[in-house]
C-alpha cells in the first residue's frame, strides 16, 4: 500500500520557466504541479486532499482528481535517479 498523498504547502514557491508549481506526493512519487486551479486559477497549493484522492481548491471548493492533475502535460514527475546523476 502506498503512502497517503500530500501537498508541500509550507515550501517556498517553485518557479520554472515562469510557471509556479507546488510539490505533490502521490503513489510514492513526487511531482511538480502547476499552482493554478484548472477551473478558476486559484492557488491549488493551499487546498487539501480529500478522502477520494482529489485536491479541493481553496478558492471555490472545486475538486480535481490527483490522477488527472499528474497526467497533465505541464506536470513534472521528479525522478530521484536523475537527481543523483546531477
């Protein structure tokens, strides 16, 4: 069984190529996810993860399945093997 998903709420902003991301752990992997609600542009980083593994937007309480968010082209999966090689 994998560890529960979590959001790196307390981390400083992560900016890459002009886009702000937040750190998300899901299914024992780490991801950088764009810090914008797909619906209204709110900061998903300050939302929460519900019992259905969805991120709830803090702005309007819209829910977004984590599996859908990590599958977006803008999401970056962090690979610890690549980091070790750098």
